[in-house]
C-alpha cells in the first residue's frame, strides 16, 4: 500500500502531484505530512472537483481510519482550519484565500470526522487521535496547554460570533455549523444522563470556552435565527468558488457519504413555508438547542475537594451538575432596548447577551409551526425571566398564542412531544394573572383555521378555552394520556378567576367538558362494580389477578374524580369572582343543568356543587318570576340573566380558595430534552447518522413530524416517559398556606398517578 489509496481512478495515466485526486489520496494515505509542509497549502487552496461514488468515499474513509493513527492528518487539518479561521477574523477581506482554505478544510474534516464518530470503538474516542505525535514539531502558534478540539471549537465559535454573514461568508457559516453538528454528534453514541467520567471531546471543549466567547456565540446564533438570512443567489449551485470553478469534491462526498456537508436544494423547495425558511437560521437553532440542553452530572465525589465538611450545610445532599455556560447565557439574555439596572439597580454579574426581544418575539410568532422553535420558546419562557416578563406585557399576545393554539387544534398531525411542549408553555404563561386578564381583552376578528364553526369577534381567552377543552376531548378518544389532561385542566384552572365575557361557544364547551369526564367517570364506576361482582364469585386462584385489576380500576377512578373536581373548581372560580361579567357561562350551566344533578350528593363533589346549584336556584327563580308570552328564546333567556346579574350577590356562596398550578422541571430534564433535541435535529438537518451507532434513543422511533395510529402507546423518548412535575398551590386566607402536589411518574403511562398530599 502506497501513500495514496489503491482505488480505481476515473482518468487513466499518472496523477500530477498538484491534482485534487493526488492531494486527497495523499491525505488519506500512509505518508505523514508535517504541519509546516506546503502540502497543506496545496490541498486547501486547490479547487477540489472530484466526483467520487459512495463506495469509493466509504473506501477512502476506511483507509483514512487505518492510517490516521500515525499520520494524525485529521488533527492537522483541524489545526489548519483553526489557523484559517483566525486569519478570516483578523482580515477585513471576506473573500480572502483564508476563507477559501477554511471552506475546503471544513469540508474534508467534517466527512472523515463523522466516519470516526459513527465507528468509534472506545467510549473516550481515543481512536480519533486528536493529538499530534510526540516526534512532531509543534509550531509556536499552537498552544501546548490547549487540546486540538479546544483550539478548533474556539476558532469556530470565534468566527461565527465575530464575522458577519454576507454573500461571501454565508456558505462558510453554514458549513461551520454543520461541522459543529458532526463534532457534537458523539452524544448520539451515549445515554442522555452523563456522568463525571463520560467524555465527549468537542462538547467538553465547547463547555470550557470563556464566558465572553459563549455569550458572543449565543448572541450570533440567535441573531441568525431572528434575521433568517437567505441563501445568496450566486452560491446557489454550491460552488466553492464564485468564478466558474467546478463543485468541490466534498459536495459529492457530503451528499453521498455524509448527506450533511451541503444540504440538497430540495430541502428548501419542499418546505411548506418556503418564504421563511433559512438553512443558516435552522442550523443556528439546531446548534443552539444542542448546546443549551447539554447536561452532565459531576457526582458527589467530584465536589469533595471543594466542600467544607466542618459545616453541615456544605455537605452534598444530592448529585450535582456543572453549570452549562450556554444555558446560563440564554437565561441571562437581556433586551437590547431596555436595561433593568437603570430601573431596579440589579445589574447581572458580568457581561450578558443583548438581544432585540421585539424581533425575537416576532420571529418566534412566525416560526412556531416548526417544533424546534416551540422548544426555543419553551427554553426562553421557562429559563429567562426577562423574556417571560417581556412576553407578558406585550399587547399582541396573539402573535405567539395563535400558532400555539393552531398546533393543538391540529394535534392528530403533530407529535405528542410537540403537544406537551405547547401545553407547558401555555401553563407557564397562565401562571401570571395579568396574562389571564389580557387574553380576554384581546378580540380576534376571525379564526380562519378553526373549521367546526365560524368564530367572529372571539376573545383570545375564549379561543384558549375552546381549544383546551377540544384537546381534552381528543385525548379521551385517542391518546388517553393523564398528563395531557392535567396540563389542559391546570391552564384552565389558572385562567378561571380572570375570565371576562367568555363567549357562548366557549361556555358550552366547558360544560361539555364536565359532561365528557362525568361519562368517563360513570363508565369506570360501572366497570369497577362489575369486576367486584365477578371477583366475589371466583376461586381463590384468581384473587391476586383480580386484586391487581381492582387496584388499577380504583386508581383510574380516583384520577377522574380529581379531574371532575378541578372542572368544578373552574366553574366555582368563574361564578365566585366574575359571574356578573360572564352571563354566557350562567346560561350554559342552566341549559345543561341535568349533567350536574347525578353528582349533587357525591361526597367528593357536594360542596363544590352546592355553589353551582345556588346560582341555578337564583336564576331559575328569576326566570319563573318572568311573565313571558310565547316560547323562551336564547336571546330572551340571556337578557333575563344579564339583567339579574346586576342584582346577584356573592355573599351566599361558600368561598373556596383558588387553585394555582405552576410548572416545575424534574431533577433530570436531560432524560427527555437531549434525546428530543437530537431527534428534531436529525429529522431536519440532513445529517444521515448510522442508526446502528445511535444509543441515545431507540432507532426505530420516527424522526418526522407525524403521529401514527399507535400514538396512544407510550414510547421511550416521549415527554410522557420523563418525570415532569406540576405543583398546585391553594392559597387559603383563613389558615396557613397548604400545598397540594400533583406528582407524576410518567414512564410508562400506566404509572401515571395523581397523588395529593397536604402539608
């Protein structure tokens, strides 16, 4: 075996030493070129225009893997990539030869690095050989105390953060993001929960970057997402050079072997929202989500040297996680147009990311049909209090809420994870009383995507009630997921005390919601009674099975009892705090009052129903007192209700304390978020990673946005398989506050149990 691959050549005859065929062959061959060799300049400056078949690309990767252990050419080309990027940052000429060389270097290194990662034989990725041989003379501009992966990640982030996107640099920006995606794909080979000893070379390097660079990178990634720069026309053919040169070899290598380095043009043409799609924006968001959701357990042992064991308070009570600087940067991001230190005097410690929140808000509203944008919005409203506060004071909340509600409306065509994320976002927003008041003041002229009936001049709050009750109905018939029920009801309960002029249709849907849950409850009660009768007549051999079935039935019945109580709490909150402003709710309860009657004497519901029947008695008596000629019409009944709302007094009602639901992440959110992020990235980025190498999630999971007929079956990787916690606070003015916790074991769904415990 010589210095170049012994593979068939496309052209006969000897290959000149400055040809692309020879240079690529030398790169993967067994001859080692030093860092200072002029070979690297020839390789990176020459237009690489080879057209290799997939078989030959694969053969080249295998040969390179054999020889790289002593040539260390992957480490060397990464060093040259770093040098080229540093030169790009330092020069003002965006079309300089350094950018051309950087583009060639990132092409070559991405493909071969991907092959190494997919076929890694060790957990610490030693076979990538990210170091130089001891005999190699190390130039003075290579820091000896710094690893090569740290050097290249630093250079990539520095370029992305400091060099503006232009028609000359657009392609290099895209390919550097693709390189980062390849480099960080080592996470696909492991589980989501990383211990202190788990090694991901490029992740560890990224997390060790200085805060100033992290902030710079996060800011530029978000700005790329916001500005959504489009592909420049003169680069639409993916030529490395702009003046008639042939396409580069890694255009072929990337599309055939890696399906990554250059995204196919049909990726954009097939997009449903073609006008707003930007490959650079999409890639920026992918890398942002991967970096932000990285989480690594340090363990108790890692902290021993840092703890003062003379103080009991310093003893570690649970496992500890390192502070992700990218997550911290996103959480501390501030609005570029408003500095809180000027008002409150609470400036954050150190520099922070400054962003145009207004533009970010508008971009999110435009892109929330995409699942990755929903996940970004969740990360912002959950982690960044400033952005959440900004959202809550916006008067055009429909910009965000309409696409979120449309996603819930189209639940059968969305993934269960996307539905959960939308519901959690609504729950987080609904924790704020000003939000709940604002959505009822914002009137929508129409809702074009709602097909069941025409909705004209409907408040945003009424639409939320309609969609949330519809989601529960869909869940009852299809998904049958307790967590989804709870999230919908929690949001409705938070809204209830602030309901204002709820529409007639929304009021009807609330009563129908109670009716649906009541029918489910009655069916479960009948099944429980039937099984009890059957069990009494069976032999002792079946006792254990019957006991198990009985326990399951009782648990499910208990869950639906709690659901019915929450809905009754919702009605009570509306009638107690805002009855005069909601005549349509009174009408809906009067119109369907028979659905409440069977539960009037139920020990779990009677107190809550007493208030409802007191309202019914008041308005029924006013109706009876009216001398009406002819039939009662809807308009006439409503008019009587509106008139008598003025004389209604809440004094006779029993005052129940308000339910307040809050969202809280579990202690190991990475068990859901890391696999979820990578599934989204793989389905959108064009990265064709070998399925047999993926250990992060089951490879048979679909990676596209669809929900099949088995959607009701729990799947590992869905949010219902990961412990999320909702906390319900009842504030009681007469006594000290008591806490009710709804704690879910959400994997599998059969383990979902509502547990109430009062302190």
